[in-house]
C-alpha cells in the first residue's frame, strides 16, 4: 500500500529503481491488471500510483526475493518521507 | 500601432511564487534542437550510432554529476532532484528503448530519441494526476540535454547572466536553475510548468515572484521587453502603461511592507521574558546574503562558509578575489561581528586542474583543517585575505574539522605566519581577530578543556557532530531517521562543552541546523550557550521563541532533559512544555 502523500513519484520511483537495478532479472511492480518494470522510473510512473493505491512486487528470478522484500518495506514505510 | 506606444499585453498563467517585480525580460530559448532529421544508418554503422548515443548520455551524466558535486550542501533538495534525473537518464524506457529503436529501425540516434520521448510524452499527458503529468517535463528536459550533445549545439549558459532580469524561458530544468546566479534574477516566467515544477519550488524557497505555465510567453515576450510579473495573481503584463506601472509599483510596496511587518518584529532584541539576552546570528555562504541576515534581524554573521569561491572553476581563487568578497561582507556587517570559517572542503576535489582522486570515506577523509594544513599555500592565501579584510570590521576566524590539539596549534601558527608575511609585504592588515574551533568531531569535545586554552571561542557544528557521534550518514535513507539532535549522547556533549566554556571563560556558540528549530532553543539556552547562528530565514522564529520564554525555566528544563533516556522523551517534554508558543510560531510562518 502506498502511504506517502505524493504517491509514487519520480524521486520515490528512483529509490525503487536503485534497488531493482541490483536484481539478477526484472523485478515487477503491479497495480490491478497492469505491471511495470521496477527498474524503470518512467514505467513505474505510468502506473499512476497515488496515495492509497495497493501494489504488488514480484521478481522473475526467485533469487531476487530479498530485493522484493526491501522494496515492499520501502513502500510500506512511506519512503521515509 | 506606433512603436512608442505601449502594447499592454496581459498574459495569465499560474502564480507559482507570490510577490511582484518589474523589470526587463531575458529570454532563454533552446533553438537548434527542435529540427530533428531522420536518416537511415547502414547495418555496419549501427553499432557506431549506438555508441554515439551512449557517449551523449554519458556526457549529460557527467554534466549532472559535476553540478551535483558543485552544489553546496544547503541545496540538498534540488540535488536529490538532480540525482533522480541521473537515474532517469539510464532508464530502460528512455535509454534502452532509444537503443532498441536505433537497432531495430536502423535510424539515427536523434530520431530514435525523439520518437521515444514523443511516445512517453503522450503516455504521461493522458494521465489524470497533475503531479505525474508534470513529470514528463523531466524526461523532455533530459532528452533535450542529450540532444544538445548529439547535435553539438551549445546550451545557453544561464550561469553567465550578468544583469538583474526577469528570466523568460520555455521551461527550466533543475540543472539549469541550479546554475543561475540567483541574485541576478528578479522573477521567473515560463511557458510550461506549474506550482509543483522545479522552477516553482525554487522560486518559492528564494522568495522570487514567478508566473509559470503561460504557454506562449516565449513567443509574446522579446528580449529587453519591460514587464510586470505579479506572482500572487499569476499575471504578466508586457509593455505596461504608465498607470499600470504606478499601480504595480504601489502594490509591490504594499506587498513588501507586509513582508517587512513579519520581519520587523524580528528586529527587536532577542531577550527573554526575564531579561536575558542571547545573540542570534546568521549563517551565510555568499557575501550577498549579509543583507538578508540583517533584514531578518540577525546580529551578525556567526558562520561565513567560504567554499563557494572555490567551486566551479579550474584554478584556486587569488588572494585579491577572496579579499574583495571578505571585505565586502565585513564592511556591510560592520560593526556587527563576522565569523569566517576557513576552507572546509578538500579543495583539490573542486579545482579540476588539480586532478581529483576518489576517497572511500570522504567524511572521514582529507577535509577542513586537515586539508589546509597539507596545503599551506592554499591556506596562507585565505588567511592573508581574511587578515586584510579584518581591517574593515569585526572579524573572527574558526577552523573546521579540528580533531586534535596539534591541529589548533598548527592553524594558529599559520595565522601568525600569514600576518608576518603581510607585514613584510607592507600590506595593511589587522591581527585583532578572535580565533575559534568549530567543534564537530567527537574528539574535540573530549579535548575541549585543552583546546579552550588555545582559542577565544567554540562554535558547535551540530550537523557533523551528530553524524560523527551517532555514526549516521544522513544521506543514507536507511539510517537517516536515527539522526537526532536531541539524542542524550548529543545533549551530554553540549553540556560538557558549556561546562568547559564556563570554566575556561571562553564564548560558546552553536551554528548547526539544530539551532534553527525553535523547539531546541529552550534546551540550548538552559545549558548556557552564548549565541546561536542559523539560516537567515530561521532568525525571526528563533527570536520569537527566545522572547517567549524565561531563562530561569529553561535552566531547570535543561537539567531535567539531561536525565531523560531517549531523544523521543526529550522531544515530548519540549513539545508539552512549549506547545502554545510553538503553535504560534508555526502559524506566523505561513
């Protein structure tokens, strides 16, 4: 759940992208029926996640599970904003 | 219509930053980029074309890096915008897709980039959220920079604007706005952007009027056009009539009076209800900021950061250049005191000609007094400039990053030698300056009694002291929340310093960010600080706080706070004790 006031914006998406960049394969962020590449700020912005939006994170490679958790934590913490 | 007659064109846009300004337009446009041709690339040249694109991206990345590194710490927020841009630069949707397009469609890099950006722009413009909609501007600006590097056009160097002007542009990227000589800008007018745009945020934080999102401003306005910008109403008048000029001049005065009303109260002395005074000074990094400190009611300059003159150049500033700025600052502030902090950066890193090298741990590396003692030539140039400027007023010098007694002794020796060399050269100087230690390394706190024997004052740099004591890098989002000025460890250190200062009879100031928050004032006062130095904008609320409390109460409170076991507990105690005053200050700020 996106809890911070501004939603998933450029800076916060940037924080996610930095984590996703360490993944072996693509990490996905999904909202409803659409998904975006968590390594791409632009792609994530197109999901239009405002405050209160529910998203789910998944990894293509099971080895990236720890990164998925870190992203989820970051989102749940409101990006420390 | 005869040319002498005024055109009186009125444009309506978004008032992104309040205030009124009247002045001449300075147009910044981005010609030469709009026309992008398409041509096909031979299969064996495609690899080369991709390389050309990558090189252009790398250049933009380097430019951004250079701007980020040259931006003083104080503007950290805009820097994080720049950092986001840096990540965006390598974004798969921008970077990856452009390379795909070059490869799959065998087209030139310019065309591929334009195609990708146009697509992104359409996607974003279809969005309903206005904040997200505006983010497309970031992508467009970045692509324009890449495009400039591809076609080899030289962007307008905003850093070189020399007149007091109203800046008119299609849009301004964070990279561009961070290069503007802001004291030269009276107002901002742009075709694109809204309240949440970078230009809007910047204009508000600098209190410069701005009307954005005018759509056709750059077409209607010509260079040197006289115009009125009303940032409160979101109106721009080009070629105004005499009557309009008079009206707006009056409104401008009214607005400024209203602003002055707020800061006037801050001209009253910072005296507590029971008659104790606490010096409130301002932190600056450019000589131009002295007046804003005085306007906000500061009683002098408690921290003059001197790094700015060393940035964005390829050689070290000369003694004359430094002297000119220092003496200007000292003269304007005189008879009030000016405390100059000697160079706090690793100069070699900023002066490109010296060749930079990477340090794994710059915060623990060669900086501050360590750097100056290793570069006696650089240090001497600065000290000579300071001693010469001291003739014009009341000057103190403090040394940053002191960790050992030996450093203080060496720094004092350097001051003596600089004075002797001036005497030999028969150049006018004054050695009637106070010397101090900027206490920001924990070892300096532990050694405070010995250091105090050598200097006239201490000034506590809380930002670094907290960073080093609690081992917290505030730039690291994972631990930033642990950066707490009210942590018992920090309060005990401050207490120790006040005890030493009292015993050794030297003055104790605090110049870190901690002092800029009204909620911290009772504790700092209760411990017995002699003065505070804060950012100019924080002076009115800090003084208001001082005038609302009693010194006697704060002493009991400080003693109580030192017994508490966590930063949260101290914070809660301050909150509950000063709730009403803090609320009042919060309201006054708006």
